C-alpha cells in the first residue's frame, strides 16, 4: 500500500506470529502512527502469543478502538483516523479498549444470527470476515476456515426447524404412536373441542333466555301494578303472585314511597331515571343494597291521588347462585362425553383393526417350512379384505419362488450326480493301476464327463432363468430341419422314422429344442420294442412334434405323473437304473417357457408324447 503523505512516517514494526497450534505464520504490522501521545515499541520475538501483545498494549495505558462502521480504519485517543487496521484485526472482530480484548455481549436466552453454536464438535459458530465484524474468541482466529466449512452445524438444520434449536423427539412423540392411539386421540380432541364449544354456546343461550324471561316478567309485573295504581291508588304493602319479581314500589311525585312489596319495606325510592312521558315504560339495571343487581321496569301513571311512578324488578344475581352448579354440570357433561367418545372410538378402531392384528399374527407364523399357509380373509368386502387378498397373492408368489428354488437345487443335485459318479469311478480305476492305464484315454473320458457337466449346469441355469420369465437367445428355427438333423446325428440303436418334410418355423432357443428332442428320443429308445416314429406338422397356430414308440405305453393314471420331478415308473427303473427322472420335467418346463405345452396323449400302442409350440408367423 503506498504511504500516505499526511501521516507521520514512524510506524510500529511489531510482528505477531501464530501460536504453535495455528495453521500458519501470521505477520501483521499494525500500521499505527506514533504521535506524541502514543509510544509504541516492537514486541520481542519470543512473545509469540496474541494475548501477550494485548498485555503489552495495556501496559502503555492507551485506548484503541476499532471503528465498527468503517472496517479498516483505526481511531486512537480523541477519535482521529490514524491508519488502516490490518485484516488480522478484522479477523479477530474484536474491540480493544484499555488494552483489553472484549466480546460483544448477547442477550440471554437467544443466540444472535450467525452467532456461535454450542453443539459439541461444531465449529461453524466462529464467524467469518465475510459476515462482518462479529465477536469471536481470540483462539478462533487460528482455526482455518476450511476446517470450519468442513464441520458445519447440523443442529436444527432440518426443513421447518429453527436454527440452533434441537427438536425433541422422545417416546411420547405423536409420530411414534400406534394408529389406534392417533385416531383415538384425534377424534377425542375434536369431539372435546366441539363439546366445549357447544357447552359454552348452550350456557350463553340459557343465560340469554333466562334474562329475557326476567325482563318479560318484570314488564308484565309493572304493567299489572300500573293498572292497579290507576284504579285503587294503593298504600302500604303490595302483594304479587310472581315470586321471581320481588321488587315492587309505588312512588309519588315528591319521591315518597307510598307502597312496596314485603322485600322492599324499609327501602327508599329506587334510584332510577323517572319516566318523562305518561304511560312510558323505562328499563334499567341497577344495584340494590341487599338485593344485588336488579332489572327494573318503571312506568309513570296517573291515579286518583295524582301522578305516580311504579317500579317492578327481578334480581339478576339469583341466576349467579346456580351458575357454578350449571357450569359444573356442563363441564361434567363435556368430560363424560369426551371420555365416552374416546372409549367408543378406541373400541371401534380396535374392532376395525382386529383383522389386521389377526393377519399380522398369521403372517408371523408363516415360515419357509410352511409356505402353503394363508391369512384369513374377512367376509365383508372392505379394505381389510382387499388387503388380505393382496397378502395371499403375494404369499402364493413367494411360495412359487421357494418351490422353484427347491426344485432348482434338486435338479442340479440329480443332474450332476451321474457324470460326477462316472468321472470319479474312471479316475479311481486309473489310480489303482497307474502303470498299465492308458492315461490319454482316461483324460479324454474325464474331459467328456466335464463337458457333460458343463452342459448340464448351463441348461439348468437357463431353465431357472426361463422359469423366472427371462427369455434368452430366441430366434427363428425350422423345427422340421432341426428334427431331421438331430435324428441323423444320433446313433440308430432303434430304427427311427421321421415324417418332417414340411417347413415349420417357430421362435425358440435352438439348443433348448435340441434338449427337448433328445429327452423325448431317449425316453422312446428305452421303452420301444422295434421302432420309433417322429412327425412334425402344423396344427392351426401351433407347430406339433410327436414322438411315438411301440413299447408298453403309459397308463392313463400315470400320464401326468411322468412329468413330476424325480418320478419314475417301475418300468423305467427296470429298463434304466441310471436315469434321474428329470428329463420329461425339464422338457415340459422348456415347452412352457416357449409358450407351448408337452403332454402324454392317447395311443393305440406305446407312448405318444406331443409337443406344441406356437408358429412364428413373421
């Protein structure tokens, strides 16, 4: 910064270094001029703490004030501007008065905006220079701003929450109540408010009706008394048949009481404005000693003895004698009604949620060992019954998934057993006679078994995917050509007749169809006596593949059982003891995965297996 010619040239060469824990070296020439009223000397290098610097300033007994309205300007003594204040002073945001470091006091009970947060581990409470000259402690000046930004305050940071005020969410928070409790409390509070409002309104209406009745009785009594005065001009004691209007008086023009009711004997004239017009009715509410507040109706009438003023009144305070009892009764009605409504609502909600609790207990009892259990569906066609039906549908899907998983494990174990057993037998036999064994032949046999294992594992994995609804590698396939090629590739242990001259295009996975055809031909070869016949034709929208043998056939009661997993007929066990009982099962699953079917149809002789797959019309 270029020197200012208006200032003296002597400046303070003091150097302030950060403490051992600071983020870096902080040097600041304070830039104070040295007039005659101020003496300044450099602080020794060994004094590296900011507190020691301020103690040195205090020893000089000088007053330094940082201008709050003009950051960067220092005023000494009488307030004359003597130079810029370094940025480190602004970083401290402090006021130096009498050599002491002061902090701005904040009012009790509230935190200033941008003030320090007292949360544990929070550093965002230390104000930044960009927020203005806010009070911070001297130690906060040595905290890097990057560290402060990396540790933001999270107290009250949620939406709708006050900053710096943690929100209490204990065990009694409404968000943790059960549905029954929330519905009951909400309904009870709503009914309580309605009953309280109704009780207040009822009280006001009753009070208004009673007051109106008292006024009507007073007016009726004053009219009767006025008629009596016109005709008889009574003296002494007045009697009335209306006990609710005990205040009766007849006063002459000079203010003397001529007649009064027994309750008003010994009283002077009522202090009410007199009616100015004859037969004019005036109504007032006054305070009568010993009677309290009284509603008085007055009328000026002419009698045989001259003009008279008649008064008839009813005490209003008599209603106050029963006000406490009336209010108590209303409060009792409100409380009893609220409690009754709360109990009824709670019982109704409990009854409505009873099927849900039953459903919950039934669901808790459904495990993997009993996946066929279902929850009970209520008879009424309501939301709970719909929920129960949806739960049962979900349980059926889960049961199907579990069944597929178990079947897949069973398929894997049974399909892998035979090749693994053969491979182990070959290796054990070769190891018994290692000198005379043809190891290249053993290796070729082991490799063949390994290829078989690899093919089985791949097929089972693809079958599992197809069972999950995944279609992989489908393309247009000529079923007739595929059958001709596969039959020609196989050895002719049993003669096979092929009738597949017509092209039948289907969309399928080729090696899956080969697997189905292989299983069907293997099954036919095991049971055929002399021949096998294979036909491929189109029947409506489907391509039909039939494999017919001249063996013993399948009994009608077993035509569906042959497709069960691991189910083998007695004839099959006798003819082939090494089978797994999964060939037809896997073939049917492949057919269903392609949108077709595989069944054992009727036949005059032997077994007749029919495969149907939709034609590819594209």
